[in-house]
C-alpha cells in the first residue's frame, strides 16, 4: 500500500534585513518543490522567489499585535530575537494558514536544505506526530509537528508561558521548556533515557533523531569524534560534506560559522551571490559560499 504524501508548511517570522545567504536558502527551498514556506517579514520580496515560498509583508509592530491578539497576551518585545521563544506557538497563531496541511514546521533561515522528503519519508511521518532533528532536545532550527488542534496548543503546557512570552528576556523556550514536555533527565545513559521516555505519551508519539545538521557545536559527530566537516556540498538539491560523501543530510545549519568565522569575511557582492545560488552546485566552508569545482 502506497502511503499518501503529507503536506508540510514551514512558518517563519523574520524581521530586519535578509542575510546575504538568502538566495541560497531560497534555492534550497525551490528544490523541495512539494513543501511550502510562509515567511512573515518587513524585509521585502527577494528576487526570483520560488513558487513554494510566500513572503507576507507585515511590519514588526503589526506582527506583534497579531501575536498578542491570537494568544490574548501583551506581546511587545523590543528585540525581534524574542520571536524564537514563540516558535512552539506559531501553529496556533497561524492556524488559519494551515488548512489542508498535515504538518506544520518552525525553523530558522541560517541554513540550506537538502532533500527533505528523502529524510522525512512518508513512512516516518505516518508513524509519529512530532519530529526533532536533535536526539535530546527540540531543534529550534527545524521541527515538524502534526497539524491537529491538540498539537498546535502543546505550547500551553509550558509552565508560565504567558509571563515568559511577554517579558523582554529571551528564554530559548523552543529548545528549553518546550523540550521538557517531551524529554526529561536527558543526561541519563541512552538505554535508560529511552526507557524513561516510553512512560511519556508525548514522547512515544515523537521522533527525536540526531540529524547531525549543526556541526562544530557541542554534539559530537556521528562517529563519536569532535572532528567535523570542513566543506559542505549542495549538488542539485542533495547535501553532503567532505567527511561523508555518500551520506545525504536533510539540511546544514551553519550557525557556528555564522557566529564566528564568517564575522571576519567581507560581505559578498549581492549580484554574484544571486548568480552562484542559481547554479546547480555550490560549496560552503568557513569562508562562505563558493562555486563547487565538481
């Protein structure tokens, strides 16, 4: 029996200015043509926007008012980074945009996608309601949630969520308090950690699998070493690297390079970035994006 392909919508608010790598992000969305993205932003509409990506123009203040109305709170953070705290609530806030979708997702844009359907197969999506790409916490940069009223409202189980949403502090609720709804005592040895998880109904319907999508951080590589890829290759929508040429990855989250090495790299020419992103192959390293020689 062939399983139907679930429809997926990523919901991402982003305000300020599009980063220089936005054309690469968008091109990786384009190659996942049967998945949709909805971005709320005041950054304008990028050139050559893929058909599966919608940019809804809205000011930051108006978006905060929308959040306030939908959640019945006073949401008025001075810094847009506070939006990370409300990621678990985005499905509830934008329930009116989710009609017809089987899953909704929250995530970041400091990444490029590989073949998402090869990773989130129909069989995997049929078995679980919640998917994180980290083993022991909710991944704020990519998380899939089944589109049901119950799952859209899960964030309300976080203790004191109204107060923590409305203060000015960034609490990292997406990866902290929200994770603890599913995972407790995450530092236990793996067999005991898995056994304890079976006692939690939410955990039993969830898939927490490490995708090794965010290298150079605190999580060791899949071989157990702290030796990470130095080059990532995006080739016709397939994502690999110089350590695992035969292994495909769902996405590459370059947050560590962005925060560190890329700070010393001159801003690339926007026209050259657009031209490179439109090609079939590129390479990413600690100096940015480059033409792939293959």
